[in-house]
C-alpha cells in the first residue's frame, strides 16, 4: 500500500512540475506589434526566452521593460540550449541594433528591436 501511495504522489508532483515556467522567465504575449527602437538602456538583464525562430524576448531593469530582439543568424537552437546569454556591443549599459547576443559559442547579430509599450 505505501508503495502505491508514493507512486501516486510522485506522479502528481511530476505532472504539476511539467507545466511550470522557469524562474525569471515571463511571457507577456507577442511583442511583434511593438514600437521599433534603435537601442535599449538598461542596468541588467532580468529574464529572457525564445518565442520563435530568430527572436528572443528580453526583460531588462531600470527601467523595467520588455523587448523583442530579432536576430541574424537565428541562433534559435543555441538559445534554447544555453542557460545564460550575454550582449556584446559598444556599451555595457546599452543594447543596440548591430550588437550581438552571445549564446554559448554562437554569436547572433541584433537586426531589430521592438519595445513593449507598457512599463512593467
């Protein structure tokens, strides 16, 4: 009897965990209709995720906002495999079109930046 209970509880826990979003990742929907900007000022990266091919959605702090970055090459596979990304550009406090996202050994150039119109 205890073995059956443990199996049932373990199954319930695994089912519940399968639907959880990783900590720090916030999906507020599609930002593809956002306002185009040339650069982003920020202090640090809060979270990021890959909503589709050749795109990464980032949330930055100070001010806290979300942006959709379009990339070339797409780097989608690399972005889905790494736990951290970094930005490589002219400034440590700005992300601009032409800068790169580094995901593991892959470097992807930012070709477009779309801003969420709402402050978080």
